[in-house]
C-alpha cells in the first residue's frame, strides 16, 4: 500500500479517510493542521473523518476483531476491503501513468523545442538561399545581356574582318595583275626560245627540219637598209687586181662591213630573195652554218652597218 499524497510505501500505521483514500501519518498531520482537503478528491477533511489503521495487524488482533461477527457482515466487510484495495491500485496505476505521461510530455516539449529551433534554422537558411537565388538570377540576367552585346560586337567584328579580307584579296589580285603587267614586256622580249648553239651536233642535225623553217621565216623577213645621204661615192677604194697583193693584212680588198653589206643590199633589191647561205635538204653543212650565223652574225652586221658612215 502507498500514501495517496506522497506515494511512499506505507509501513506500520496509516490514516484512512471516509472518501476512501489512505494517507501516511505525516501527510495526515499536515492536512489536519492546515484544515486542508484530500489531495485526491479535494474533500475537506477533519479529525472525525479520519481514522488510524494498522497496515500489518497481528494474529491476536485479527482473532479479536473478527470474533462474534456474522458471516454476512464479514463478507460485506471483506467486499469493502477488496474494493478499497482495488481503488488504491487504480490510484497507484493512474499516478504511474500520469508520471509517465508527464515524463513523455517533457521529452516531447524538449523535442518540440529542438525541432522548432531546427525549423527556424532551416527557414533562415531557406531565406538566405532564396536571396542568393534571386541575386544569381539577377547576375545571370546581366551576364545574358553582356553575352548578347558581345555576340553583337563579335558579329560586327566578323563582318568587318570579312570585308577587310575581301579588300585584301582584291588589293592582292590587283597587285599581282600590276606585277604581271610590269613583267610582261620583259617576258615578251625573252619569249622566243633561242636554240642552244653549243648543244650536241647530232641533236642539231636531227632538228634541221625545224631549223629550216626558222631560216625560211628569217629569209622572208625584209631587211631595211637606210640610204646614205649625199653623193654616193665609194667609201673604200676600188679593189686592185694585182698579182702581188695578198696576205692576211691586205687592206686593198675593202672593208669587211662593205663586203657584208653587199649581199644584204642585193637581198633588198631582189624580191623574194633567199638568205645569203642557201638552205636545202641536200646541203646540211650550209644549214648548220646559217644556224650558227643567224643569231650572232646578223645582229653584228646590223650593228656594224652604221659604222660605214663614221669613217
């Protein structure tokens, strides 16, 4: 059995009330001294409503208390005693349940406080992240504008670069054309391939048909000789046919320019004349001689011709 006020286990004597509750002697003295009420049902208690009882009576008291009592009264007293005991156990169980509920309530309140604090932290972090997301959106918007501006500038620069490339290509083509036109006269001057005079003689003889065509073309080309102003007199004295004249240094034979000019004048006077050295398929030695003299001797003769009028 336990005290219904302090819930301590009772030993020895206790105090029972008419309201069906059991108190220890200390709590009963406090209630009687303060004119208090029952801690369970709040009924005002007095000394007449309280009766001391023995929790653990001895056998002598049991024999004396139950002696001469009828079984009906004993059964009624036993029923009340059992009901009192059941009431005490229910109160004890309720007390334990209330204590457990209070403990769990305290734990729940502590957990609620922790969860509330955590929720506040999460809410604060959420607000910070929302602000950060807003700032990031603004930054993304500004970066998008910068990107668009840079793309427009890049497109403009690309267009200018393409235009400059076109201008550069045009100027380069003009420069190349001017360069080719500047080099064109020299190219025309050296356009004709001159035969190699020092090549193998066998190759020259093999190509004599081509050389013959060149000689025929040169023979058909008219050679113009300017007329000498003034009286036409012989610059060189007439050749004297003397038997004793001779030798490699005999000047009576006349000027070599005059000797070279006579066949040229004869060629100019005769229409359809052939070169001074005949060319034919039956005379290969003359063809080779004409080939050797055609690029070398004839320019020399044309250059030496004006010297006739300088002596």
